[in-house]
C-alpha cells in the first residue's frame, strides 16, 4: 500500500499554510507551490479538496489565498490522508468476509485487521499540531526537509533529511 503523492502534498500544504499564515493573512498558493515543489495545477485540486473538508479556507481577490480552516490541533492526520485515499485498508477481505471463501476463521484476515487498526490509530492520534511541534523542535522551517523514522520505542520521530541520510548510510550495529 502506497499513500498517494496527492495525500503527501496535502500534508505538506497544511504544514506550509500553518507555518506561513500571519495573523489573519492568507498564504498565496504560488508561494506554497514554490516552497513545496507542488505543480500549481495539482495544488489547486489539493487546496479545493482540503477546503471541501473544512481543513482550509480560501479567499479570492487582493489579499487572498488560503488559511487553515481549523486549528492545527483539530486537523487529524488520518482525516487528511483519508480525504485523498478513502478508508485506509490493507486487504479487502478484512472488511468483506464474502470476498474470500477462507475468511471465516482465517488467521491472516485477523492479521490484516489488526495491522490496519494500528495504522489508523497511529494517524488518528496525531494532528497537524504534532507535525508543527516536530518542525519547531528540529529547527526545520517547512515540511520538505523532514524525514520520519521509527525507532525501537515505536514512536514517530522526525529529523532533518540530511541527518536521516547519514543514519541510513551508517552500517547497522
């Protein structure tokens, strides 16, 4: 399962707007496109989708652009991803027992359901505010230099992309 580029861009757009909107000032989409390297045509569709879910507000005309439609604490990452992906699912049999003749009592079906629940809980428990805190903590001003890594604690940790590259290049102990 791959999360689409559109969902990834949506998260980056929200982070960008949250970090660049002034006190009541809208962020110009051209600036978002330039900072996040999102094609403007694609950005227009993403902004419209986020606005239709209330995560962004748009304003046309002089001084127009986009602003957050909710507080960062109220924008749940699972909602963002599912706005573009639909419901996150690993396997159709996990939701439709009629999909497979082996579904009843199938241990693998249970495995898919459990894994899916953990993934959804992970994104359900995190908000745009959590991303902003990580950006503040790492000193990276926007989302494009941050790489997520999992450590033994199973917590999400963020680090600048350069540090992540160095960690990947080091041989495992």
